[in-house]
């Protein structure tokens, strides 16, 4: 009697993609290691259903392509650790910010969006600076595929100046370039901005190094 069992890898790729898009972060990681067909079919899935509601951490080293994902399990006090091979983050990559499963990455003078779960990479226009200073932070308003995506990077240029770099429209605007602003701000007026960047209600917020307060950039100002 001929076996009626079918090979799961023979499922249509469009069907596999629809399944993958409905999976949360951890289930998507498991889905992708089933076979090459599952991996290829799920290339555009992001696991965003779970990313939006559950926290996760990505730990990576600048010299190794092996990264660690630490995830929270719903309904449990325990966490799970998963290993990803991400050569895209090797070679001096600096993660500046994240939003809904996407990372904003600076590497060797270039800026790009990167999704560690689908490994999708979206290049941005050339950044005005080839290097970032020690004190810097960044945020973007929404996922990069949105035409409303706004990217802001703030860094202290020297003891007397802070630089703000803005990109409107993300990668959707092919004719777009970074807009640069230079502010005369001594450290005594505004200390180094180096973390806590986020976007809420059409305003970007950046915390200072010594917790003296928040620096804000409103959408109506650019």
C-alpha cells in the first residue's frame, strides 16, 4: 500500500508564509529551523504579534556573529534563551534603537534597519558622520515600511555642541537625505545624551546621562 503521508516541506510557500506571519517571536524561530523551505518561505515574517506585547532582549558581540535572544514566557516567571547567527551585526555594528522588532543599526559609516528574526535589511541614505562619538542615542517613530517613519539621531559633537540628525520618510523617500542641526549647548547646560530614547505622541524624548531630565524634539518643529 502506498503511503499517504506527505512531506511538510512540499507545502506551497504562500501558505507557509501566511502561517509564519501569524506566529509569535519564539514560535517563528522554531518554524524557521524546520527545513530550508520553511526558512525561505518565512523570510518576511517578523513575529510582530508577540513582539508588540512581550519584551525580549538581544545580546550581541562586535566580534562574533552569534547572538543571544532572551525572551519572556507568557504566564510564567521564567525566561528562555535562544541563539541566533547574525553576521549582519558583526564587525563593529552599533544598535542605536529598536521599534516593533526592528533595529536601527550604525556600522562603518552606514545606517540601516535590521530585523533579527527575518534577517531583513533596509539600507538608509548615507549618514552625515562616518563615526559616532561616545555619547549618542537614537529613536524612530514607527516600523521602517511606514511612510510616516521618522528617524532621529542625537550625539554630542564636542564640549560645546550637540548634533541632531533627522530623516523623514525612512527608506520610502528615495530622494530623501539626512537633515543636520548643530546646537550650541555646553555640558553645563545639557549634559551628554546617551540613552532612554523613545517616541510618544509626536514627540521624541531623550534622557541625559546624569538623569537631569529629558530633552524633547516635537514633530511640529521639523
